[in-house]
């Protein structure tokens, strides 16, 4: 796995709601953060503070108001805040994994296909991809009888574990985790902690939001309170 360092400098994010009298919603300002390969930075802050918004800025979903989001690779540097959509697309395939707070379920797409997709996109053959997906699904205690089904009908916790498997399967150099353990039991929380430790050992730079203090304590190298940067 190639490694990357993530450096966020002086980030400001405001939302402008054009359909609602251009309402102006400042979220955060002056936010800086540096995450080296093999480290996990954890974001703290009450609900509505902008934690998910920050991860979406890092994933290139949201445009930022000002500041920079730099990725330093062996091959060179890139600013996620200003690079082209083609670059964002490439980064999502090869470099940045994102476990969103909620799984976007697609009817008729089987759980095992959702989980193996990131590897197939990287050109890995279907047998290998399925095997790795099966290993992860089993580790996350998803019963085998569910693997061929669409997660549409799965419980919240099962959907979350599918999302986690999809995020961890491809050994991304950068991992963004938005409350991945929020609706998991202790046994599955422990698996997620293991997966995070393994990813760090392989050199991933991780930014995470964790509901549970216990998980936070086990994985964090650095804890940043977003409250200090409220706009
Ligand atoms: N797409 C959006 N458009 C407008 N406002 C948004 C959008 N996404 C989030 N917000 C606002 O930004 C603030 C931070 O939200 P969020 O990042 O989801 O917080 P957290 O993850 O810390 O609970 C909230 O006030 C929310 O209403
Ligand atoms: Mg959130």
C-alpha cells in the first residue's frame, strides 16, 4: 500500500442555502489538522457541530469556503479543495476510503457485491475480491445467509457493518470514518477497533468520529475538539 499524509490548513466552511433566502450557515473556521501515515486523528464535538461536514469536505463532497486540504504522496501533492472532479474520482478509487454515517442501500445489489466493489474497481479479479469480502463479512458477524441479499432489509447495525466492510476492504492510504460504531454491539465494536489497528499498521492515515469513548481511547493518536473552531 502506498502511504499518504493529510494536512488541513485553516479550513473554513459555510453553507449558503440558495433556495431559502440565501440563508448563511457558518459551520467552522480556522480548522487545521495534520495526520501522518499510520495515525488516527479523532474529531470530537456535539451533534450539529460540523463533524460529518468536515469529513465530506475531505472526501470532496462539499466545496470549502477557504483554506486547503493537502494530500502528500510519494508521487506528489494535491489539494483536494481545488483539484478537478477527475482527480477526486481517482482519489476515491485508489486513495481515500469513506465509511459514511449511513449506508446508501441499492435495491437488488447483494451485500457481498457492495463490499467487493472497491476491489473490482481497482482491477482485482472477482474470486479474490469475493474471498476478501467474505472474510470481512464473517469477521463482522454478518450471517452467511445474508451475503447474497440486498442490505435494504437489513437492520441498522447490519447495514453499518456492510458499510464498514466496504470501507476497509481496499487498504486505502486515507480512511474517513463517520461514527462507524454508533449502532454496534460490544463484540462488533471490538472488530472495528481491530480493523482500525490493522489499517494503521499498514500505514493508513485515518480521520474518525467515534461515539464511544472506549473506542476513541483505543484508536486515537490525536483528539481534536471541533468546538474550538465553531464559526
Ligand atoms: N448540505 C447541507 N446544507 C446546509 N447545511 C448543512 C448541510 N449539511 C450540514 N449542514 C449543517 O451544518 C451543521 C453541521 O452538520 P453536521 O456536519 O452533520 O454535524 P455533526 O456531524 O457534527 O453532527 C448543521 O447545522 C447542519 O444543519
Ligand atoms: Mg455527523
